[in-house]
């Protein structure tokens, strides 16, 4: 039988004592900011039913891994699979997302770790080939590979911020993506595709789900891999992703209710997947 249940008090102590608590707090703060941004933009961030449980807690499962319970009920994915986590750190974090829900209603958009876990368990095993193929398509239009015209102020910024990351990619995966100033991107040579394909196939379902989320947010597989390999911090990644947008802001000014929403949404997506990976390797 499963033993060693983490109740509310021990859950609170574990979360408070862990080094990743600051990351979770940051993620929660930015998620709330993004939710407010959605309301400003006129998009609905509705509650999805009242909280139907008193406490959320984690425990070792009967065979392997860890599971999350809402009171006495084992949490399941949208596909009705038991939501089983690979380690106690991630299990506690998922339980914490449920524990922190307001008594008046559950807000799914404030539970990014739950979402990534569900994707890992429900979608990645059956869609793994499709996910890898989609990620490889980013190579041809990767943010870091699509450049402004050479000699422009923006191009100089791109070289300064992006080229070191392409140098890192060459050392990390064994091939350097080529760059282009064409608005249609570029066709990456076979050695680049082969090297990135090999890298993606070496990942677990958990890692692949996070990298897929990061690449979608960053519009860059290189940035996603750099975050996954701890080469980029969250803030540095956001600076790199937003080079062109920040350049435009310098020229045309900041649009309140526009640019700030974009930044908040991006930070939530990048932070959530980054925290997910750090907890996975905790």
C-alpha cells in the first residue's frame, strides 16, 4: 500500500523549505499578472467550477512514482489516466497548485504544471513523432535565424544577443543553424536537422513536453533547448526572444495594454516550462 502521505501541513513545509519555492512564487505572480492582462484585453478568464475538495496532497503511488490526491480521490488527467509524477518535488508542486486554488472557484490557467503534466501523460506518448516533426519545422523559421538586413541597428543587436546562442547550439548538438535575412526564413541543412532530431529523440516524454511548450512560446527551438539545458535564465531568455519587439518600442513607444500583456503572457509560458524542467530534475 502507498504510505508517506504529504498532508497540508507537511506539504506547506516541504514547499517552503525547497529551493524551488521562489520559482513557484514567481510563476504564480506572473500567472496572476497574465490573468489580469487577459481581462484588460477583453478575454475571459473564467472560473471552472467551485473548489470541491478540502485539501490537496501528494504521496508515493503503490507501484512507482508519486500521485496527487484531492481529499481521498486520486487526481486524473483529462484522458482519465492517473496523474502519476516521477518524483516528489514535481508531485508536491502539482499538489500545491491545487491547494492554492481559491475556495470560490478553480482557475485552470493558474495551474501550468498540471497542464504540462497532463500533456506529458495524455498526448506525448501517442503524438511523439508529430511533436518532434513540428519542433524541427521551427528550425527553418527559428527566431534566432531570421535576421534584419545586415548593417541595420536591429541586425547589430541580433548579432550581439543571438550569435553566442548559435555558437552554444553548435557545441551542444553538433551543428550550427544558418541565418538569413529573408522574411521566409531559411532551409536548414541536413546536418542541422539530423543533430536536432537526435537531440529531441534522446529526451523523455516529460522533457519533450516542456521543450515543445518553450519552443512554441519563444518561436525558437534553439532558445527552448538552451533553457532546458540551463544555458539561459528566464529573464535572459525573454530579452533574447523580444529583441525585435523591444527595438520597435524604442522607435515607436510602449503601448500600454498591448506590449505589457505580451510580456506577461510570454513570461508565464517561459517560467512555467522552466520550473517544470527544474522540478523534474530536482
